[in-house]
C-alpha cells in the first residue's frame, strides 16, 4: 500500500457499545451484553493495530469512541500504550 508508513496523523474512530448515546437510543441498554462488549474491545484493538502501519516514525494516533465505559476508553488506551 502506498500509504504505509507515510501518515503524520491517523484517527481511529472505532465502533463501540455506544454507551455514551443511550439517552438518544434508550433501547441500547436492553441489547447490551458482556459478550458484545468483548467483541467490540477485540475489534477496536484490531482496528488500532491495522492503523499503526500507516504512521510515520514519530507519527500520532487519535483513538476515539462514543462510549463512556472505561473498558473501551481508559483501559483500552492503557492496554494499547503498554503494548506499543
């Protein structure tokens, strides 16, 4: 791919549980499950890993979700920072 290793910035707006939008979508709370949460966490990590290959050395990556859950935000970022 021509873009591999060439980006100064990469934005990862990853799919998530949408827990930050429950007020607008109240039915979300009835379909939420730990199984779905673990699926999103794995998918978020995969997307982040794929995005890293596009960064230049010293490039910056932005990770965002619309979730309010620590598992998808603080804990996820800690995991990703520790791994990379």
